[in-house]
C-alpha cells in the first residue's frame, strides 16, 4: 500500500489517480473530509500530529510526503512524520521539497526543508527527494479575477521562471514510489521553458478564446495577498524568487524527461486543461 499525503491537492490528486491506475493500493490522506479519486481509501489525519497518522500508515510500504503550509512555520516538527513512518514499517519515502533548497539555501523555510531532507537521508529508509520550481497551478490564484473581470493581477509581469505542471510532479513521484530505480536520487523539476506572468496571461486568454488584461501588482500588494494563504516568511521567499530569479532558477532541468521519457508539459497545455477554472 502507498500513502499519499496532501491527497486532495494539485499534486496529490493526480498522484493518487496515477497510482490507482497502475494497480496500486492507495491510502489518500487529507486534513479534512473530502472526495478522493475512485479506488483509493481515504483517511482524515493532521500531519501536525504524527501520532494520528497510525491508521493511515498501518501496512504501508511507501509514503509520499507533502507538507502543508503550517508545517513550514517555525516550531513545526515535520521530521516526526518520517520517524512515525519508519516506526510503522514504511520502507520508502518520496519527499516533496523545493528548488530553493539548492538555489537559495539560507532562508529560514529552506534551511528547515534541507534539515528535513537530511533527516530522511539519514533515516535508513529508501528515499527520493523532489525539488520543483514554481507551479503552473499557482495561476489558479488568478481564477476569480479572470472570471469576474478578465484580469490577471500579479507582480513582476515580465520576469519569468520555468513553471512546472503539478501533474508532471505527480507522475515523477509515482515513479519514485513504485520502483526502486529512483532510490537515493534528488530531482530538480521544472517546466520546458521560462514563461512570464504576462505570457501566462496570454496563454489563459488563448485557452478561453477571450482577451485577458494583465495588471502589475507591487511587491507589497502581492505579499499581502499571498500571506493570506501561506506563512509570511514563505510568501517573502516566493516573491524573492519571482522577482529576481537566479541563473539556477532560470535553468530548464532535464529531470522530468529523464524520469518519464518525455518532455514536461507546457503552461499552455496546463491552461487548456484547467480552462473551466477561468470561465
């Protein structure tokens, strides 16, 4: 059995579907009651209380570990989840980390994530670490304003990064969970091209078949909005990358293609699949 945390999110849902389609027995974990893909068992559990994960981990051979926003906050103890998995007999963990661990290693959230990576590497478990860059699905932050006013409001309109489709992350995670050929590997995951928010807006407009206007937010406006959905420290880290990406953050990684045998999906493909969110 494979346990998927964050199972109702942008990565967890397609990951659960991929594992079920591959014939795997899957336990989908979320903090609140929710509908999960057909074929998966659903367990409600709070990762901030690892002792409560016991029903989900019982009999599991592998775990996909995705931390919710509050587990990135100071004082959280995500390493306890890895210890709980080990104690439950789990032998393989695929950890969703972040590209910033290598490109900007000194921020508080990235120091904490690197420490968690090290706990996993030293645990004696089989492990794979995924370090994605920005997500294409972050564009869903714009869905309400596009639906209501046909406007995308975002900072740094002409600064791009190679955002990745979360479904590609999910498919790489599935490979790491189901086979041992990715054990001991750290993969940096990006999309196939650098794309700016302004160009993302154009891709959404093309998918809709209707004009969408781009409005440049100030950094302060963007931080205020983002801090409603994530810790302020994480919002600041994200804005630092979006506003001034380093050469390493602009690099298109070959790792998706190495694992999946195909190029990563483009943002335009993501927009076409999710166009209903913007109608």
